[in-house]
C-alpha cells in the first residue's frame, strides 16, 4: 500500500492524528496476516476499529474522544447513536456496522478472550478484507474531487494478496518462482515447522541431493537453521526473523 499517498489523501479531510492511527493499525493487521499470525492480526483490528470510531465521532459530532481516553465497549446502543445522528450514511450506518462485525469477531472468537473458536485464517481474512473495505471507503469519501485518483489508491489497498505457498491439503507448492532454494527451504520451515531434510528437499522440488545437503549445511553454518542428529531441520530465531522480512518484502 502506498502509505504516503493514502495518508496525504486522508489528511486532506480528516485530523492527522486519527489518520496516522488508522494507517498504522491497518498496516499492522495486513503485515501480521501475511506472516500468518492470525491472533495478532485479529488483535490489531481492535486498534483499527477504535481509530475509525474516533473518525466517525469527528464527522458526526465535530469532535472526538482523545486517544488517551478509552472509548468503552462497542455495543448496539453505540450503533443506534451513530445511526440517529445527522450526517452521511457512510459514517452513520455502513462503516459502523462493518466495524461492529470486526469488533465482535475480535472479542467473541478466541482473540481478545478465551472462546471455543481459536484464531484462524478464515476469521483473520474477514478482518483483513473488512479493514480494507473501510479504508477504501474513507479514501473514496476524502477524494470526491478526484475520483480517478481515489480509484487508483483504493485498487492498491484492495489488491488481492497471493500466498507464497499453495497448500490445500492435496497440493503443496512454493508459488514464487524467483525465490532461491535457500529462501524456499526457510519459508517452508517457517510454515510447517520441524521437517526431515529429505521431505524439505521434496517440497521445493530440488533434484540434487548432495547439493541440497550443502545448502542446508550452509544455512546451519549461518545459524538460520539447526539440523538434528536424526536429520530433521528446524528454523532458528535468526532464521525466523529472516523469513518474516522476506515475506514482508515479497
């Protein structure tokens, strides 16, 4: 997402403090989703919801709750208060209802509190795409004078992210053909955890067993992985950090 452009467009209509919190929290949701940290991504949505609620207050009331003051719970009564206000229906009805659904998923699906449903990709995907819709709508509202520019920015915010690994239970494949064998091996260990070296070689479709063994030995020498005495590979904390940087750059 072109942060500077999005921030500039939003600051043309909304308070800078609110815009900064909205953009920061959106990027946290997006980045943790890409790293497959479902719980963290869903937790970050709480910050996004609170920031956009303050924007709604600003638009409907002319002022907003300071960030140093807690907003309180998001309830049906709050939705009713927004709806009965005077202002555009995007701020009164549409955006608040999407935010409320995000809030409920975060609070009632094992994210903010213990529940029967643990954080998962499906819920995290709902959170991510809902926050994208809200951000896209705010960009549209703030850019009514230049709709073609708004559309371009919204399209970039809503761009569909493709997973680096395709794993549907039947097929396992690293989709980025530009990645080196070392990066593929680290990426797979990040996704699947401890793996036998031969299984790892098969998953990245590396044919030469001797050369692949040297690749793993070099990764271990650099302290990115550890190879156990029984031939299993596991990612080190340093390797974990390397992979997360790779995912966010790709």
